[in-house]
C-alpha cells in the first residue's frame, strides 16, 4: 500500500495467521462486554478491582512486604486504579509503566439540575471534555453515577441500559424551524446551556411546577434521592446501550468511551496475565485526562510518586532519593488513542504520517498542537528499543500523528509523566469518530495493543545507550591553481 509515493505498513489482518485472527475476535468479545457495562470512571475501577481480586491480586493496603512475583492492586477515591506485578529487579532500578485514562467526554448534571419549562421537566448539564455538542442531541441517553447522602450513604445509579429500561434524551430543533440555526457555524448552533435532558412530562397534583414535582417524588420513591442530594452527586449522562460489532465482517467495535478505555482494557488484561516480569510492571488507570489531568485523581497530582514511594517503603527503602531514582529510571507507555484516517474527511489528514484503522498499534513520537505544544516528544533511543521489542514479539505497529500540522492537535498524559525524567512514548489504538457518542476501532488493533502492552510490561529492559561513533576525518586536497600563461 502506498500513499504519495511512500510505502505504508501492511494491514494487521494480513499479517495474522488464522489462529491469531480467531484469537483477535475472541479477545474482543471481552472488550465488547467491558464497554457495555463500564460507562464511567467509577464503574471502570469497580470492574478492574473485582477482576484483579478474582485473579489473585492482593490489595496494596494488605501487603506488608514486597517480594518478586507478587500481584497487587491499588485503588484511590473510586477513580484511580493500578495493577502491580513485582519484578525480579529491585524497584530502585525503575518500573515499566503503562498509563491510560478511564474518563471520557460526557454530560455531567449540574448541582441544581431539575427544573420545569413549558410542561416538561428537564435536567441541566455541563459538558465534560471536548465534544461536538450537536452529536449529543436526539439520541438515547443513560444516567450513571453516585449520589452521596449527608449521612455518608452512597446511592449508585445506572438507568437506561437494559432493553426495557427508560432512557433520557436531549431534543433537537425540527428542520422546518431551523433556518436560522442551520446558518450558524457548527460550534455555535448548539449552546452548552441548551443541552438539557428531557426527564418527564406528566404533571402531578402540585399547583406550582407539577411536572417537576412529580419527577422529584419519583426520584425519592425509586432511588431515595432528594433534590438537595444533587449537590453531593456525581451523575453523568452517557449514550445508552451496549457496544456493537461494526461491519458485515464484524471486524470493528463500535461504542461510546473507546477513548481511552480501549487502552485501559487491553493493558488491564495484559497486566492480569503477567508472570514474574524482569522489572516491576504497573498498569495505571487515571481520571481527568479529558480536562487536563487536573484534580487529585488526575496525573498532574502526585499519584505516581505516592505509589512508587509506598512500594519502596514496603520493600524496606525509606529514602526519598530512592523514589526519585526509581522514577527517573522507569519507562512508560502513555497508552492513549490516536485518530484514524477517515476517508470521508481526507483534507485534514497527512496520510504519510497519520494512523490507519487496521494497521496495528500506533506509535506516536509526539502529540501537541501547532508546533508540538503540550508534547513530551519521545527520545529516539527509547523509540528504537520499543521498535525492537514489538518486532520481536509479533506486534504489528504503525506511526501516527494527529492530523495535519496546522489543522489542530491534542495532548496526552505523557507530559506529566515525563517530568520525572523517565522515558515516555505515546502508544495506543487508532479511532474513528473520536470523542463522538459512537467511536469505532479495529479488532485487529485492539488485539495488537494487548500484545504490545503485555510484551512491554513482561520483558522490556533498560534502554541501551551507545555513544555515536565519531565521523572519520577526511583529508581534503586543494586543486592546484592553474598557471598563468
């Protein structure tokens, strides 16, 4: 396959034998189930912690001493999780870290969301992360999250997922009356304050706001939720329904939240299957990447540093210098997605350097926007070592940037990990329709991500550093000047 005269990597499907092709399809059955039941970061952590415990991983808080071969899991605030397999080498030699995020673009309910207008009850929202607002209109939405009562009781909600359950939606303006709307730019046609979800239309007996009052009574009766409880709630509107096979060949996965749960799931399964790795391996799953990795569950906090410090402390090392030394000697794959070339929008892609769906795991040297702003830009020595690792373990991979240079761009958690001095490389799956309510990935790429992350955590060693050979000196001879006649 060529593009603009350049040879592109072959499609991953064509490089797999029949047995591996079947393995890829089988692997994605678990992935489809994961996407269907996990719609929020809290649900992701619950899923991961339960699976880890079932596979023999022990809670970090229950571990007193660190020994090679131990399998440990850690959770924090319901929105951060880590699976740790202790390696043969001392922790001071560093770890192999695969870091992904489990938060996704969505609509969050405001602290006082419920109101009535024109005989309808609605819920006010504030969108989270980068979305195209119009994509969230006129589709079925489910309500997921937690409500924490003043006495500490936690009420968990998942409404709208089963076939016979109710759903919510945000109405769109009919085309007959949308002349002015359709003359606006896409980014201006739908206002954030207009993303209000329809939640009821049947009035109760109250004289004032009878529909809203009826809904408030239903919330209390069915779920034990008072209006004031929304203040201490974390409720998210997400696309309703299960993940689906896409294509007549069932070669693709279509679902909400594949950015970045595709990397989270593949590194989760890889970590569960590790067996006494050379270096300690950590699969880390974090929150808040979509809004800048902020807060105490994002990677701008001290999550990694605190985790390494606790592991070292339990191994008998109490020096803070040992923490810094371990972090600096570590290696990381920033496991986040990239954009797949979309044949419907070829004008925004530079196909020689952008990633294609189905061409394997995407290796991204740098992210950022317009001049690599916000990128960590991986070192070539680390990239060369990763190339060798993937090639040696049958991992089909490709390079990828995010669109043309001046079109846009995006960032990952790599820059927040690189500040510790460790080697970091962005490495993930190509996605069609990124940040939409229905993203699409190739099952071959999902499988290659699993293989790549497992090889990295299981056997990646120190990055060899070789001094560049000095160029041999050449003797330059001047041509003799011509004699004057």
